[in-house]
C-alpha cells in the first residue's frame, strides 16, 4: 500500500474562484487518479494523471475546468476552476500500479458558496 | 451499461449484531470485485478483493462472497462494533479495453450502542 496525503483537507470557496488540491504519495507510483464524490453519490473518475504527459479525462470532464499537473511520480495537483455551487464535492486522489489496485487519499471536502 | 447496485441504501443495527450487505453488478468483462469501507470524511479503504475464481474472502470480522454466475456479492459483518459505522462500497473492475473501476453508491451502516 501507499501513504497518501491531500491538501487542503477542506475548504470553503466563493463562486467564480479556483482551488488547487495537492496529492502527495510517500513512494513513486505509476498511476494517479482524481475522483469526485458528490453528496450522497458514489465516486466518479475525473481523470488519470500521467507523469510527463497530458492527463486523460473522462467523459463529462474537461481540462479547462479541471486542469491537472503531474510533475513527478509522487505528486499531482487538481485545480477546480471558476467554481460554482455544483462543484461542492469531496475530491479524492488515488494511486496504483494499474486501474485494479488503487489506494485512496483522505479526500478534500470542497464547499462553494 | 456497466452498473453496480447495492442494497440496502442504509442500515441501522445494534452493536454486537451481524449484518449482510448486498451488491449486484452488470459489468462485462469482469476482472475483480472489491469491498471498500469509507468512514465519514475519509477516503475509501479496501477490505477484500475477489477474482472470478474466488467465492469467499475474509478479513477479520468481514467476509465477502462472490457468485460470478449470478453476478452477486455480499459482505457479511460479524459481531458489529461502533467503529463499523461507515459507508460500504462495492467496486467492480471492468477488464479488457475498458479497464476501469465501476463504483456502487454504497450502503450507509450505522451501528448503535
């Protein structure tokens, strides 16, 4: 397994602003993923963060709204841009050797007012 | 369409009692099935993982079963404790080209003293 930390753990943001969430892993990992968990819903994959290349986004998610960086094998950021109340969610990063074996971070609880 | 459905949506039991959570899936091709425990405000933590050929897997007081023919899984919790209060999520890995995790919406378990 891996030890994963996320910053911030929670935040309250105003409509129209942006928030960058950091994900740090204690060891080098091949794959990092970003998920969104809206209130009362299950997890939805936003994108796969690839080291050294552009992130791969799932249907319904675009780079302009959720830009992702992956500068090395232990770190990634997700930015939620031009936020609206509909973006209020828990954002989780996960890591793994592949899609099958994923370990989740503690999540970032975002509230947009 | 790949889907994972869980029941019940929520459950309240008394401390010390047993309970069983259900998961039905329509994911093809099937690779493996996991049960995760997600405490409030935390990321999901893996409890068990089962491949096609396995029909039971235990982790302490947690026992998962899998019937690949009927595409059903269950998670049985024995002698429940207050710390078992959490959301339990069934996750199925879609093999082949899709290669993604399909998440259920979870069962919210409350264990009362």
